């Protein structure tokens, strides 16, 4: 299904308007939505656009092609110690273990790199001094940017590619499942006990000696830099924002009162035109009327056993459905020789435009790790899901997929059970109820406005700031 692009307003711009500065972490998954939004403003001809991020984001920002440029300000090279794509196998295993509490504790230990965090803060300070932005548009995990905005009094908007409940955890009603718990709204006795343990375990993370020492060091550094420690708290960050842009819709989550400052705009999907570098992939899809698109994200590390099991899943589906699988090049060494692969399986190391693949009429199911971008983009095009979560909010997306009727989830994400995965894929592909429900949620996302609505909201905030300055000067 191709995206329909609506009529957009002309931005109320002037040559004297101060810049908009986008800020994101190194994570390509988190940064993708920021880059897409910056690109939309560039396409509309909004002047003085800047993007501050780690060096790995320079190339995708440079690829933006609009009526106005987006200038890149580097905050430095990616720090291998905090990047999940670069950590050693032992650290990766600790973060992705079956215990969600222990996994979150391992992730917190990894992220509390005080020198890195404040190095990014100081680097961004230099960019802000040079650019003098009127507005920061900040990914919610770029806490260095939010703290700098609060310290300097710079207006900012928070962008969040996540479920609404993950964005406003402090505003959730009693009994609502804690974000990243992967537990449903209606819980069995065993699940209620698991939820209680999750609340205790995550609520006492700072009792971990490593995390506690890092937190004390961070508090000390904030004092040295004149940063109010309260600016590290998410409720404080959310309350001071000029708006919270959430790239989801209420119906993907469990019901709860959405705060008025949260703007639900659905997935940020640019106009789908395809990428010529994917031409051979689309030619392959054109010859196969029913295909499972399989992609587990840039972080997931497949073992030899898991890769072998996925090959067998494709073999089981041969004669019924094709499988297009995005598998990192370094993990393709686990594949059997090409002559031994089933004829219905195509393995690639990358697709340059996932939106175009999901929009292809022959892609009838999406086997995904459950990352927020992937889930919402799949639903945008009405594609039902099979979710194999391995980390943080992916567990929440898996349980929402089941409870909203848009798909199924694997029982043991730490392995690939051939019989289970094959049976669940056949069910998702064969039961039209999944596709119908996914299409309903896709319609809701498209109706929410997506990229058009997000860009309009940023420009509305900017216009309000212009009016405030004009009023103050009169």
C-alpha cells in the first residue's frame, strides 16, 4: 500500500528566524525518526536546520535532499562502550538475557558512562553556542540535549518513537503494566507476581554498587557544570517540553488517559518511492505472491543454531510462502552453502528502504524483533506481525501484538524453535483476522497524520516562539 501524501501548509518562515537544532543519540533506530523529521522540514524549505549527533549519523543526514539543507554538527565518534552494536559478546549476553530485571541492570551499568555523557554535553554546548538555536527537537534518549536545554532555557520538543505508555510512565494508572516488563494488562497470578518482582527490581537499580557509584559521580559532575540534578528526571524533562511527539497511536497500546501534551501522530513514514539499490529485491518479490519479510534489527546477534533454525523455517514454508531475510553480513557465515539453501529464501545484508519493502503487496507478514520503528512501520502498511523480542520495550510490543490482534509472539525469544515459528507464521498468514486488524491500525496511523502532522507541530511551536518574542519586544 503506497502512502498518500496530503496537502501541506507553507511554513511561515523568515530569513531572520533562528535555527532549529535536532539532537539524537548514536542509535540508528532512535535517530531514524529524527532524521526523517528533519528531512521533511528541509523538503518544505524551512531555513537554518541543524542536526547534532555522533559521527555515524553524518552520512544519513547528508543524504537528505530538500529545498533547504540540513547542516550536521558532529559530537564525536561513537563510543563502543555504550553502543549495543559494538559491545563485546559477554556484555551483549548480559543485556539480552532472559531475566528482564537483570538485563535492564546490565544495560544501566553499560549506559552510566559518566565521562561519555558529559563529553556529549560539552560538545553540544559548543554547537549551541555556535548555532544559537531557537528550538531544539530532541529524541527522548538524548538526555544530554534535554539537560542542556533546561540549563540554558532553550525551548525544546521531545520526540519519542515508542508506545505512549513508555513516554509517560509516571502518569500511568494503577495496575498498568510497567514499561519494558513485557507483561499484559490482564495478568494471571504468576504474571502478577512477576510484575511485582519487576517493579521491585527496576525500582532498586540504584542499589547496585556500580550504578550507585556512577550516579554519585554524575551528580558531582552536574554540580561542577551548574546543572540542576532534577533535570535528569524524566517527569521534569517532559513537563518543561513545548510538546511531546509520540510516533504511535493510542490503539497500539493498552488504554489509559493520554496527557494533553502528548501528540500521537503515528509512524513517521516519508513518501515511498523505493531505492534503486533495492531493485533486485523488488524484482525478486514481484515473482513471489506471498512473502514473509524477516528483519531483526541492527543490534540482534544471531547464533549459528538460530541461523540454521531460520533456514529450516524457510524450508518448511517452501511451496507456500517465500522468505526475504535481512541478516547482517558478519552473521551470514553461519548459513549453509548457497546450493543448500531452500529456493524460497532470499538473504540480504541490508535493504535501503524498508518502507518500500513493507509496502510491497506481496509482503504478507513481518517477522520482526519488535523494535518500535519496525512495529509501527509494519502496521502503517497493514502488515501483521510475528514478534521475537530480545530487549527492553520489544517485550511490550510483543504482548501488545497478541492482545490487539495484529499478530503473534514467539514463546522463547532466546532461540528459534522451527516448529513453533513455522506454525505461527502459517497462522498469521492464513488467518485473515490478523491482516484485517493490522489494516485497521494502519488506517488509524495514517489518519493521525504521521510525518505531515509531526512537521506541522514543530512549526506551530516555532511560530508560537516567534509570537512570544514579538510580544516581548513590543
